[in-house]
C-alpha cells in the first residue's frame, strides 16, 4: 500500500471502497464486509485503514484461568499490538456476541492503542466513554454500554469473526460508520485508479441532478452515460 493510496483510502468512505473494489475486479459480487448496523465513535474523522491485529475477548463471566495466566495473556496481547506493522487496526471479537456487555473500548484502552500507533479499532462488542475517547482513534463497534464486566483476553492472533466478516491477522481493513470490509490484495495495485474512476463516474449523475434545469429528459441522457461508464 503506497502512501498515496493510504491517504486516498482515509479520505473516502467504506461504501465508496466497496464499490471501487468491484470496479477493480470488473464485476459485482464483492462480499467481504460486515453485516448489520455498526456504530462509530467518531464519524466525523477519517476512515480507519490498516492491517488487522486480531484477538478475542469475553466479559459476561469471570475468567476460569489462574490470575497469573490472565495477566500474562494480557501483557502478551499488548506486546502483540505494540509490535504491529503500521498502519494497523485492532480487530477484536467479543465471544459473548450477540449478548456482549463488556466495553473493552473505553478511554484508557483506546489511549493505550493510539499510543502504540494503531489507527483505530473494529469490534462486534461494546464501546463506552464516548466524548472522552482520544481523537485520531475511531472505534467501530456493534454497541454502546456502560460496564466493562469481567472483560479479559481469550486469544491472540487467530482469525476472528466481526458481524459476519472473518478477519485474519494482516488483512487490510477499511472501516467507518457504515461498517468494515477487507480489501483484497489482488486489487491493491489498481484500487487507487478504481476509486478515481468511480468518483468520476458518479459525478456524471450527481452534477446533473444538482442543477436547477434537471428534468427527466436530462436524467435519461446522463443515466445512459453513467451506465456505459460504470461496472
């Protein structure tokens, strides 16, 4: 991923990237994205872009492992996150889903991960402390809640499932208030051009529809041009 592509991906929303992937692939049917409504702690900030660092947590019941094991795993988790190749995104599966109650992502944990250099977090679980989370570290979560429960790390680095999206360590993530997707590696070289083509194609309709003179006859003409230009 070049700096230019990274900058562009941070400036466009996830639906745009979803469509652009289909442009790059030359067909519809791309489906590596989350399902259902997701919530974003900072929808006004740039999209989250980076390579996944994965883990699993749980919070409804206390951990059954000895306290020293839990502490060691927690430190292993933070070490794993701190050693991520940047840009990176924390992708955390809450194993209590869909009955998640433990907000792993609050003011302290987001600040720690931002300090490590990560770009944001994606989870099927809970976030809290809205208004106190650090800028520059958006969280895309399935829900909001007040408690941390008995939250503890269960697994580090394995494939996780986030609202129907399987994510493996190293997958390239794009996420915002609409949800998240995995950018296929085979489109990386052509994705920048695909995004630019998509935006240019959409302007054919949008520019015309925003004019006071827009009518059905104009619509037919621009729609025909739009259809010829898009995937």
